């Protein structure tokens, strides 16, 4: 049973979950700039639950019932929907959201209702950092994992870097973590630029970046952190940064966005997931089933959704089918589980999932419409000193 709820008008009240039913609320941004991410997350979540339960959608005799809510990129709405899910609709566990801003608004609600919120795929460090509480777990990578892996990929001798990011939690946290991580490498960060999330004209920002980089000798890179539509890389590339010896750099992205990466052969960075990189039984099943059902390979946020689904099932198995938050916290702290990316585990101190990232180099393959992030090396958890920021 699945219900698709529109947040604009839903005011559904139901009885508390029956003893043989575990209700999972999936609150994500189904409309707005991140809707493609949300759609992938939902597909992945359902495939993860299916895979981990071997198709039964049951754990210890309890049916798993998933309900979707659309937070529409609005922090106030995300907060209200999580309160509705826990308070009126009898949800035992919540998953989501897509936006870091929405996630930060939702965190106190999980603490108020004393129920688990499994954050996927919102990235801001503060989710498992300054704004964290003990009811929050995250399968998604955090800004530090993004930043440190990209610093490992880019932080070579003689490299000078400027950054461009959106001016909100995702961008600010991402650059702060990147700055901190890059400080431990021979590379030099010389300029930071932040623009509104709806920016379409990057001329002024690009000129400031070009001017800053030209003041320094070395291998000049512009590192971009961006989420949603309006990615500036193509627009900035059209301004010919190469005339100043400036190369673009960024992390991974969803496949439609990777089409634009075809303009940057040889570009390097670090990514969370690309379907051809991990070699393990979970990913093999995932890729085969996604291709069979949807005619496309699984994408960035589909993998994250699947990891969340698997984590929920493994946690419920560990509690003998109980969705009691205290029992789940005990089970999940330090819990190891297999995902399309390989093994993850929840760090006990902040409930952040430790996981590999992948240093890539962009290549163009015949017959593939997007640029391919070919693996340079796997960046394993032991290679990344991920700070504990909730203390």
C-alpha cells in the first residue's frame, strides 16, 4: 500500500499504526528545483526495502507501509508535514528530505516526537553537526565527505583554487568543509564566491573569480558546488576561462546533469556514486533491476534512497521488528549494512553513515550521451578524517 499525498491540501488523520504494520513517512521535495532528486530518492527507497526484504515488504511479520509527502522546498512545510506524519498519521519512522534547508527545519520535530528521522539525501554538515539530535541518522553523505574527497582529488602541489556555490546551507557548509579539508593539502584556496540559488547570470561572479585566480601562479581551478537546475558551469565555460589558464572542477551529479560535463573532458573531482563504479552484489542487483524496470541505469540519488531502505530493514531486523525509537537507536549506532556503494556504517557519535567516495576523471564514451566519470581511485572511509561537529 502506498499513498501519494500532496502537501498543498492534505490533512489526513488516521489511526495509529496496527501492531502488524510499520509506517514509514517519506518527506521530500517532489516539486521545485530538486524534484528530479526526489523522484530518484523515492524509487531507490522502495527498491531498497524490496531488496532487503527479498520482495516481501515485511520485517518480522510487520508490513512496511510507505507514505509520500511533498515538502516543496519549503522549510516551514517540511516541518509541518513531519509533525503531521508523526502526530496524526501514525508514522513510526521518517525518511528525507531532499533540501538541506528543509532538513534543518525538520530536525527538532523528530526530537519532539522522539522518533527516528533518517536523513537522505540532504547534505549540509549541520544536520549531523550543530543542529543534530540523537533521533537523527543519515545514510546520505555530508558536506565534509563531499569536501574531503574532492580535496583529496584536487589538492595537489601548485594548484590554486577558487570556489563558486549557492548562498544557502548546502553551499555554505560545503565550501566551509572544502576549505577546512584543503588546508591539509599543498593546494591553495584563494577566493570564495556565493550567489543566490536562482542566479542565471554569472558574468559578475565569474569576472571576480577570474581576477582572483589571475593574481596567483599555478594550476588554476574553479571548483563549483551546485544543486538543482541552473548549473553555472556551462555558462562560465562559455566565457572562456581557459584563456586565463583556468580549468573547471566539481563533484559528481545526476546523469542528466552529466550531459553538460561532456564539455569538460579530463575534468577531475570526487563523486558519491556512479553505477559502473562499485562492484558488489547489491549494486549488481540494483543496476540490473533498474535497467529492466526503467530502461536506464540507477542514478546518484537512487543509490542513496536504496541505502536508506536497506538501513531501515536491517535496523528493524536487529530490534526483532520493533519500531521503538530507543531500540532503533541502540541497534543503529555502529550498525554496518551493505548498500550499492558497498559497506556503510553509522558512526555512534553523530549517526553519520561512513562510506566510500570516488575520485573520477571525465571521459567521453561512444554511444553514451553523458560524460563518464571514470574511476581514478576509491576514497575509502579510512582515508577521510570526517570531523564530528555535534560537540
